[in-house]
């Protein structure tokens, strides 16, 4: 056991940072494959859970392409679970020095089997739109946790202090709330539309055309708040301005994509891109919130043991 423990990382180095980035990207990509399942009507490609069929763990040839897509998404979920274990092991020896990293990897790791159960419930309930929507909400939360993990492997565990004026702080937090509202309304809009994941799956019964308009309201409000935030941070020449600019760029892509897909009758490819960008939006907003505070440089050196060299020259901040 001691020999096995000695193999685990004892410092935050380039390997840990690479694991953190891969973890975040994998979380977002899994949303993309989940969208593929839904948008190709493969949500019941494996008609039961946890097996693919009553008699088989894997898909069978008779199930066709829908079975391949659904089972493939389940396999990617398993791969993400293994990656979660790797991320946890990468920081477990640092649990005393870096309890923040330990908690983040533990919570994100526990979220993956929870997601599997929720996904199973969605199959067993014939893709109930509210269960499917909750499944997406948890995905967004996991993306936010992984974004925080990426950020914290570049910072120490020393006390953090506010690094922005109060108007920036307030605007950023209000924007984050509106982003969350935008995502939730988007989930309800999708739950009322044509992409149910299966031709026989129920819809939530809400007016899809009306919800498309309602969904645009918080989206435009988010854009206005982000533009205000961008003015504030550029005037103050704050280091976080590149993260606000990134947030603005993602929002513009989302709004443009939303307008195009609404006018083209919700083509599956654009809807799938919109879903992935929603997670990128959540990650960008999380990054902005995380950069409202900064870690004292002396405290970072004392609390975040890292290897010197090229890995110390790179930073999220």
C-alpha cells in the first residue's frame, strides 16, 4: 500500500494541470455526445438500464445505429468516471495541503455516478422531459466544478482577497444568476420542442414558440450585463478582462446560433452546438467569478508547492 501511495503525485505539476484540463474538456464533450443521442432519436437505443437490454449489457446488432449511439454514450460516461478517479488520485496525497482540490475532485467524481443514475431514470421513465432536463442541469454543475478545478491547480490555498471594485463584483454575480436562468429556460424550451430523444417520448406540454421568445429575454439581458462588466473591467484595467471578453464571445455565438436555429426550424446539428455552447458559457461564467478574488503571491508560494520551470510560467490568472 505504501509503495502504491508513493506513485501518487505529491506536488501540483504539469501532469496535474493536464489532467484538470482533460477532465473539463471531457465533461463538455460528454454533453455533446448526450446531445447526439437526443438529436438522433437514440434516447431509447438501449431501452433499459443499467443493462442495454434485458438480456445484454451491450447493444445488439438488431438495435441498429440507435443502439450504437446510446451505448457509445454510456461507454464515454464510464471513461469519464475513470478520468474522475485519475483526477482524484492526482490530488489525494495533497488533501491536507490542498483540501480545496480534494473537495472539488471528490464532488465532481460523485456527480458522475449520480449522472448515470439520473440518466437511467430518464430511460426508465421513457425520457421524461423534466428528468432529461435535470440531467443537463447536473452536467452544467459538473462543468462548473471542473472549471474551478482547472483554476485552482494554478493558484494556491492561501487566503484570497477581493481584487475588483464593488460594482464589478455585483455585476458579475448578477450576470451569473441571469446566465443560470437563461440555461434553465433553454432546457424547458428544448423540453417542449421536437427533439425528445425518441419519437414516442413525451414533451412537457409547454408552448414551444412562446418559450423561444421567453428564452431570448434573459439571454439579451446577459449580453447587456456582460457588456457593462466588460466596460468596468477595461476601465479599471483588471487582469480578468480577458475572461470577460471570452464570456462575451461565447454569448454572441450562443445568441447567433439561437437566432439561426429558430429561423431554420431547429436543425439537430445547430441544437447540438447550442447545447455544448451552453456548457462553455457556464465554464466561462465560472471563470469570471473565480477571478473576482486573487491569492497573495507570498501565500501562494507557501501553500501551493509546485515544480519550478516551464510549469510555473503558465497561469490561468
